[in-house]
């Protein structure tokens, strides 16, 4: 089977096919990201007959409709949208949507005398030597050329012929060839993704979520409607508003059709949301919806279902596509529901300690947890019990790295199990028995602190544990939950270790050598050995006296920071022993955190 075909298509035909819908441009109403000068350069390249790259289309499957007939699948444009939009606005006077969601045209001017292209400005509007808008010349006849020659007082026959030829050459831009790579309809999405990456040389790596959004955008309930585009905007605008509240007025003013629709009421609330812990992208929404509505972790399966794929009969049916889009919209409604979203963020993420956006945590793990939360609501689990289960499940996911590797297959299996038993509590308990064994807490997890990556989920969990448990920062009564990430410093000072032969970052930047410590205290610790600066602490005077006032308070502070008591007598000779002991205590701190959820 040929995976793709390569043909040439005339620019004029390409624009016509896009305009009448033979080629579906799924992002035509999204903000145009090219600079205006890039549009000018594209036109200039076509004028000079330079190559402008390929467009890549993906054929929609033919689906079975009434009377067992087949529909002819349209071509979905998956690469080349910016080029086609640029050509449409410059040559066909189509308005584009700018970054402020306002519609405008990009007008390109041409000087036949110098063969120069410019973005229209005052100079090209006033200068008689300029064709102010090249779109006016595209279908113009001889009269247009004669008027230009008369206006510029060009009387020499040879010179007039030269200028006439250049205007005719300008008009021939629509007859220029553009390469079109058409990917076969039967290709699975992972293969489409791989082919796209290998063919495309522009450095843009489209994801499976991009292809899924393309599929959504072109779906029509009835011929000619824009149902799919509404759903795409539903997802897009929710993500836009979650990122920037400034988009609210821009979208409302410049997309009046959508902002007058019922979908607008479902998304606009997110603009006022103060959450920084979970800012969704369309990839996040699609993954969650795919799980809660289809019990599938692979976006490729979602695309197939939205195309009407019958996995048993191995063909495509319009009825399956219609049912799948009904489920898709239902899932988006659940995801964007204000009560659902806010309860998940505030009662689960914030409760766990995720309120600070600077804590590194896998978005996949959060998506998985939100999907399980929504599934739990669907099957009617008591709200308080459900939130406790999801908190535990999210921490299990982070501890066992359930969100990484071949997570899509694992997620599919998980949701199919929950669908079959509807017993989330038993599912979580099973994961605990299988994964959170005594060996895990005393051996596996401690060993993972023998690295230097502060962005690791293990360090994040240790930080969350300290925040959740109300622990003090090192040598201070200021709580870790009130500290900033920038106030993470070395327990065995970096300069001290380097001076004593530990010059490698892999040695002094161990996770077990990190702690939350006020900058001013860290400055006074300086480059001294732990034994030296802890001797001063135990005098309960000087730089620490205002906070640590007794032996008991010091012990509490050490326990809060998972630091062994023997540390107070440590020097460079006991550094490795200290790391080993602290790794165990850090793991037990996370265990205490988990058991309190």
C-alpha cells in the first residue's frame, strides 16, 4: 500500500479548493502567526519561480452512509495552512484573524519597474509606480496594464512591453505549481505523525493532538454547517482564556458568532480563574476526554473513532462518527465545567500542595487524575471519598511513574477496569498493594534520591510532603510552604565540598544535599563544615538564636527536614554516610505524607 502520493497543484486551484472546502483548512479562523513580511517573501518567491515547499494533506476516510453508499472523504490540510492563508489574503482578498482575534487583510504591493514587493504602506499607496494591491491584477485584462502604462507615462514600445511582461508574470503566480503530498486515509495517526516529521523541514513538529484538532474542525453534522469548528473553538478558547484573561474581550468583540453561542458561556468563566497549577492545553483536554468518554488512552484511537472507525468490521461508518462527536462534546462539557474544574484544582491539587506553579510535576499525571476524578463523579462516588482517592492516586502515579513510558496502553487498561467494576476504591487499594511495598519505601524510593535533578518528581514529592505536613525550613521556623524554590540550598556547602575534593556537580548537587534554607542564613553558613556551623546553632545564640531556642526545637527542625541527628557532628568524612541516611528519611517523609492524604 502506498502511504502517500505526490502531485503538483496550481496555486489558483489550491486556493479554489480551499475556498469551496475540498481541502479543509482546520485553522483558518485561528490567529495567523506569520509576519506580514513573510507573506511578501512568499509572493516574491512564487514570482521568481522559486520552490516554496510542499503542502501535506491527509485524506479523510470514505464512510458508509445511507443506502450503504460511501461518502468521498475530504482532504485535511495538516501542513501548509499558513502558506495557504497567506496566499488567500494576498491574492483573493480573504481576511485573516490576527493575534488580537481581529480580522484584517494583508495587502502586498508590487512595483513592475523595479520588480519589488512590499507590504502596503503610505508609499505604495501614493506612488504611481506601485500596483497597490496585487490582488487587483490577478484577473485583470489588458485595460489594467494600459492604465498603469499611461499613469507612469511609459511611451517607449520596448519599455512598455517589458513592464507589460512583468505584470503578466505577476498574474501567472496563480499558475505556479505547489507540491501536494497526500497521505493515505487508512494510515494510523502514529504513522501520519512520523511521516509528517520526516517530510517537514520547517522545524515544526505537529503532535497527534494537532491532527485530532484538525479532524474535529472539519466535521459537519449537516453539509455546510460549522459544528466541528465550533467544537474546536470551544476547546481552543478555553485554553486561551486559561492562559490569559486579556483574551476575553478580544474574542468577545472579534468573534461575535461564537461569543453569542451557548459554548461561550461554558468557557468564559476560566478567564477569571486564579489557578496557576493546571493550565490546560488542547492536548490535555483531548487526553482526558478520550479516557472518560471512550476508555482509550491513545489519541490515535480517538481520531479513528471521530472518523467513524468500526474496529470490529474494520471499516468506517457515519453513525459511529456521529456518536463519537456526541461523546466528544459531552466530555468537553465535563472537562470545562466550572464546578468540576475548580473542585479538582482546589480540593485535590491545592490540597496536595500544588498551589505553586514552580513545583515541577508531570502534566500527564494531572490529566490522568482529572480523568479519574470525572469518572468517579460519573459513577456516583461520594465527593469527599472521591477526592481522597484521587489525591492518593495522583501521588501513586508520581511515585510509580505511571504517567511515563507506555502510559497510553496502561491508561486504557486502567479505565477499562474501572468501567467493568466501577470500584475506584478497590483499584487504588490494588495499586497500593502492588507498588507501595515495604521494599519500595525502604529501598527503591531512597535510591531515587541519589541524583541531581531538582525537577524530578521525587524532589517535587518531598517538597509537597513538607508543605502538606506543615514542616519548617532548615534552621528556621518559617514553613516550607512559605518558601520560594530559589531558596533551595546545600546542607553540606558547595564551596566546602569543592575545597575538600568533591569538585563534580554530580557529587555536591545530590538531592539529599538540598534543603529549603533562607538566603540570609545560607550566607552566614557560608563555606563551613556542618559540624562547625551546627556547633554555633546549638549555642542558641548569634545568627540562629532568634528562631532555634532549645535542643527540642532543633530536633523538631531536623525531623521536619528529614536530616539525621548525627548530622550535627558531620564533616567531609561522613558525607556519603549522611547522604545514605537522609535518602531513607526523605522517602519516609513522603510515606508519612501519603498516609495522611
